[in-house]
C-alpha cells in the first residue's frame, strides 16, 4: 500500500465526490487548491454542471476516462458506497477527507486492492510535503 505522499505524487487526475460550489466550504477550497497546484480535478456532484472550470459528473460511473484518485467529501455513511463505486470504475486509490472514517469503506478498498487514506486532508498533505504537479 502506498503512503499518502506517494498516492498524491502518483496521481494526476482526482475525482472529487461531494465537490461544492460554495466557496466557504472545504469541499470547494481543497479541490481548488489542488487544481492550482497542477492536479486535474473532476467534480462529482449531481447538482451542478461545472465546477473549477471542469465538467461536473453526477456519479463516478459517468466519468468517461480513468481517474487516479477518488477524493471523498461525503459523510462516513455515504463513503461506503463511494468506495464501492470507486472499485467498480477501477480507481487505484481512495482518500476520505479530514473527519471521515469508515472501517467498512476501508475493508471494501482493501478487498478491491485499492490504496486507502482516511481522516486526512489532501491540501494539507500537499503543503506539508511541498508537492506540486506544475511543470
């Protein structure tokens, strides 16, 4: 299993389930910060058509290309289904944001052979490790 730092270093395309159009929410600021540092952010939100200058998708299954990482901004109870969906699309890694913990989601990810991170913030990990995808 890769470390959080390795997952970020290896990922170029991040699908963000629960991405928000509300600029006061972490589910908006964190993906935007990652995008500003070079990651391609694919928002997954059934209520919007576009976020961060990218087309938004209703579900992970609707994304027409592979993603390297599924980032979850949904309650722990919802994370279980998101991890199942991530396994179905063949995502190599799942990352549950700060405050989101699920033993069942972890078990599903491990059984599917996916790398799994929970209760950590992408943007904090990026900053602490001085990671960027900009060339």
